[in-house]
C-alpha cells in the first residue's frame, strides 16, 4: 500500500459543518460552495474574505478527501459512509462524542494510509519538540514532502480530539487514550470516583497557592485524565452534569476576566477556574 502524509488545510473543528453543507446540498456543487463560504465567514478570524472559488476546491475538498469523508467530483460530491457516520454522531452526541469518534478515525487512517505519526510519537516514549519530530520524519520519509505547516496541522487535528496536547512547541501524547482506542477498552468512572479524582487533582494543584484558591480547569482536566485514563471529553461530560453542591462537597467554577482557551461551557457560561471543598 502506498502511504502518504496528508495536507489538512481545514481545521478539525470546521469538519462537521462542512460535512453538513455537503450533505444538505447534495447534487449542487455551487450550493455546497456557498454554504461552506457562509459558515467559514461566520467563524473564521481571517481579515480577508473567504474565497468562494477556493473554499471547497482548494481547502475543504482536499482535507475531506484526505480524511476519506467525501467522494465524487462536482455535483456528484457526497459523503462517504464514514462521513455520514461522523456527522450523525456529531448531531446526536455533540462535539464531545464526535471528538472521540474522530480520534478513532484519525488513528485508523494514520495506521493504514499515512506514516503512522501517532505511533512514531509513541515510540519516543517522552514529550518531544515539533521540530525534532519534523527532522525525524523528513529523514525517514524523504520523498513525502513533509514540512512544518503540514505537520502542525495534522498535530492540531490530533490535539482537537484530545489524543495529543500541544504546549508551545512540545508534543504530549496521551498514551492511555491511544491504548483505549487500539484495544476498545475504556475506563468508566462513577460519579463518586470522578469526585474523588477531582479532590485529588485539586489538592495537588492548589498546594502552595497564595491568594486565590482557584486553579485553571485545563490543569485540573489534565491531572484527572492522567490519573484516571479518561478522555478530556469524558472529563467535560462528567463535570457538566455533576451537581455542584451536595451534602459532601461544594464545587466553585468561575469565568475568566479575559477569554482563555480550553475552559468549559456549562449552562451557557464559559468557565475557566475551579475549586472544590469537602463539607465536614
């Protein structure tokens, strides 16, 4: 089988609505283009207006083909069975359920069609620099045209799913999550186990704090996921539905003064800081 390194020009979080545009406007290429441009315009932070001509032909089309989510040309473009499946999951389970399903699809493509990037990172057995990985891949696959932009965009797709975490130029692979995808075995936490994990993480992260008792939710999420081996999306789902006060504990969640990434949205509010207290 001929392997390749994908050029994923569209961001991972844009994939679901691009699939929706194609499914809704099946049989009409211009309508697909127009739908994608409208959605792209509404969410893109680009100062330049998205190009109608290039939106599907040069950005979303190639990305969705590399991901094997569409097939056909022109008016005959339609979703593949996997594209239909992922869109259905997104519409029924939201971004949390979709992210895990998309991660599984990425890993399968990576293993069978691409260079096995996620397994190359795993083999290093430590966090690694993006430039270090780029040099390694260029030496191993000199004819694949791998460059910094292509590598970063594939890594960002993995980061979107929660399978990897990118901190500045450093790549962290969440190996327990990769193991769960490969084996089909996922840890399940009861609410009580999750609360215990929250207490443990908060105690570790808040030790030595001066002034504010709050710690950032991204740090709590990372600590709980590392300790319990659950997905970031499962952490969010647990925290969203958990009662914030019982006879045993009290959870405080607050909004950031300025917008910060990787918080959590609960009841329409974007929250970023966390504290939990036991009731005696």
